[in-house]
C-alpha cells in the first residue's frame, strides 16, 4: 500500500513571517499581537482569549490580509471593528452579515489560498474554525517535534498475504484522523500495529516522546470490555490505572477525572452489562483517559449505536481532541452522515 493520501494535508502559506501581521487593541493599547504566517495569528488569538478569559468587547483588530476564512474566525471571536491592508471580496458578505465595521486599504476579488477555496461557501464560523484547526494540525505533522505518531515504510505480512505495504503516515498531536476502506483492507491491522499488539514485518512505528504500544495509547472497539461477571462502570475505568504508580487516592482521582471528562460519572455505580451501547463506549474511552492515553485508536466505535449515540460519541472525541490535544484515529464504515469538517480522511485500499 502506498503512502496514505487525503486532505487536509497542510496549511497554506508556511513561509515565515517577518513583521507583525495582526494586532488586537483596546483604547489604543495593544493587548495581543502575532507575526505568524497564514491563519495562525487568529488561532493564537483564540487561545489567548480563552486562556485569559478575555473578550473582544471595545477592541479593534488589525489584520494585514483578510480573506473569507479569516472573516469567519473574526466573527467567531466577536470582533466588531476591523482594519486591514488587503481585503478579499469573499470576506465582505461574512463581515457585513454579522455587523462588523471594517476598513480596507485595498480590495481584491479573491486571495490565492486553498483554505479560501474550501470555505468559499461556508457561513458557519464554528465549522470554519474546525476546518482551519484541522489544516493547521495536519501541517504540523510535517514537523517531527509536533507529531504524536510517525509510521515509516511499515509493512505487515501474514503467511503469504501482505496486509500493509510500505505505509508512511505522520499524525500531529490533537489531530483527528478518519480511516475508511473495504473489508480486508487492513484497517484494524493498522490500529493494532500502532498499538503494538502486532509487530510490523518491516518499517517502524514511533510515538515521539513515548515508547510504542505504551500506556499512552488507548484502544476502543465496538464493545471494548466484554464481561460475563458483575463489574461496575467505575471498576471498568479503574482497569486503566491498575498498573499505574501512585496512591489509592491518586488513582481514584484519575478515574473520577476521566469519567467527568467523558460525562459518564453518573454511571459509576451502574453494572457495566446494564449500560447502553453509547454508555459503554463512553466508559471505555474513560478507561483510556484514566491510563493517560494521548492517542485514542477507535475501531468501528459507533457500529452498534443509534443515530443519537453516534453523534454523541463523535462529539465527545472531537471535544477531547480540541480541548485536551488528544490524537484521535477512528476506523469506520459509517461516515456518510458524519460532519467531517475538522477530520483528515484517509482511505486504505486493499492489496491485490
């Protein structure tokens, strides 16, 4: 199998910036500035505002170049006053529809930027934000220091059958990867190779800063824990800390925090066997978080769920990726009805 292909592969305009391109001011005082390229200054501003619990009330934003993608991010941040050196005509409807006062030194029909083309018809700022963050993270995968996972020339042979062949893949921290393909193409084999339960015949699987197959990789399938004896949801999650160091109190806190993060703490005393499919999956993901997993490998996790359960599970893992920078790699057949904005979609083809 050749190197996996699929968008988004990277962000536009990765050349280094040489001067400040964005400034947020209040009453004439600059409270934030950035000179990074592409849309990174607006992503940085988003993080700044969230970390400082700041708002853009009574602020003016200067951005050197404003296209539709930037305008959507600005609307999401609540910007009301904008100055720019160069404005794309595509951005103007977004700004005016949301009551943003703007002034541009120069207006052009469009900006030559792949992200602009992707978002040309997008009107929802939250969707645009997910797409832009995904492209930024995919671009970060080109830097090994930013990678959560690196596969280099990985092949795996079982008997006379080659399941994986010459696979190369880099995944950034916090990136969301959707993997599809026909039955027998090697999707589950790929996940188990990343996990370390299968050893590649050739090539290498690296988790920079961690040992391959270590506790920082969690695996969830259609029903992660199958039991025929009484065990509570709390006890299932506690499996994640069974081999961890620390006091009993510290381990209990990790279990509690993991269940809070997956919104299943109210299930703690329930018998696992009595839970719905969606509840079982949330408990399974909590177990991974309790073991301090930074990569979640999800193998058809929504296969046994109804439509609402599928949406809830996808929303949960998206939140973990966005809020905690947990890398999510999900194998699924059920992606047609899924909002894939923010996900990098990779297709595995079956070896002939």
